[in-house]
C-alpha cells in the first residue's frame, strides 16, 4: 500500500508516492496550502489519515482535525508529454540547475531572462542563466540519448531541485507539447516550458584575456562581502587592482572607505584595474571551494570566473563603466 499525492499550479504538475500503511482505497481533493500547513505543524513524526463521508480526518500526536474535501474528479488530469525520451542523473541535473540559478532575472518583465536554459546531448548536460548583466554556465558530465534545448522557468527549476536534490538515481525525461516530463522512483512531474528564444550567450563569453589571476575563492568572496558594507548602495561598486602577486580591493560609500589585499598568482598585462558590482561578484563566487581563476579581457569588457575544483562552472561578470 501507499499514499499518493497530485498537485498543480498551472506551471508544474506533480504526482508523488510516499510509503504508508494503507487499508482500503479512496481519493479526495483538499486545499493544498491548508493541508501542507497542518501536516508541517503536527507535533508527531507520523500522521494518520481517514477519509470519511464528512471529510478527511487528520491526526498526529494529540492533535486532530477534519478537513472539508471536494470531488477528485474535478482535478485536471496529468498532462500527456509525447516526444523523444532519455535519462539523466538526478544529482547532475540538480547540481547544474542550482549552480546557475542566481544569474536568472527576477523582474517579471524580463521574460526569457527569468528562465534557465537546459541543453542535453550525448556528452553532457548544460545549464545556463543570464539576466543581461551577468551569466552563469554549468556543464555536468553524463550525457543523454535525448538531444534537446529548452528553457525552464527559474521558479519551476527551484521546485524541481527540491524534489531531486537528494536522489542518486537516473531520471527519465521527455519533451513535447511545450512541457518537460521528469520521472523518478516515486514521482513524475510535468513542467511548462518558456516560450521565446534564449539569448545567444556564447557571444558574451570572451575568448581572449589580457590578465589571469588565481586566488582562493572563499577568501575573495569574504573580502568582497566585507567591502560591500561600505560600498555605494546603488552601484555596489568595488574596485579591483591587480599587481604582481596581489589583488587589492577597495570600496567607498557615504559612511567610509575600506580596502583589503589578497595574495594571488597574477599573469598578464600589469597593472590592471577594473570596477565591479560587489553583489554580482559575491553571487558568482558563492559555494566555490579551493582556487578560482579570474580572467579579464579588459578593464571595460566582460570577465570570466572559473573554478579550479569544479571545471564545469563558468561565470561571466561585466565591469562597471567608470
């Protein structure tokens, strides 16, 4: 026996099976938000459900309630997703989506920029996000027989990551009718895809660099976060000055000025200075371990951040005009 759930918000349709000791069978349509709040607030680890003519009874510990239910036949059917199929590792998909999520646009009017592009082929899985000011790209090893290029709403990607982040199994994928269907051991989901053409992101990734610096990623992120406190609130400007063996950071705002020097292996045209948005730099560095390679194509042209320990990751940040 078991307990099955179905839910939809118009963009994501989900069916989920959870282990349960069940007697008999039945179905009911319940308010999702109310039911979720009640279950999360239960004082015990286990819950008991009983479907009666009067409603759905829920008990946990010394708490008990009865929820009004509706006819489950009124619930929309799970959408059909005919089309080519393939498999991808759950961990690789979750990692790729979560690694680039920060670069997707938040504003409603930015349309396609609020999505994450997924590219599947026989060799790798690639996720890309950009808000027009910065870009994040992640290549995960492990290809798929399904060759596809699609754009997921970033909010849908968030829900998908929550669903699969702890899984260590292959996921079955299918694309068709404007949707992506994903099936795991205990669930299946259909996600509505975004319409429109994703930007040609390859055009903004520099191919030539005038300077490269290698330094500790976490030390750089922490220095930027400290200086961010002092930076101008609107521009979030932090100045980076590269010299032999060092990177000096500085920020100045209404309440003061600060600077910090970090050890770095620097090669290229020296000296070189550029200004960046501190928030964008900190986001690009978040979660990186070990060394980061900071590659500058110029003081006013896009720069690239690459992880030495996570070779599939690449971030593009555009300097501020000064």
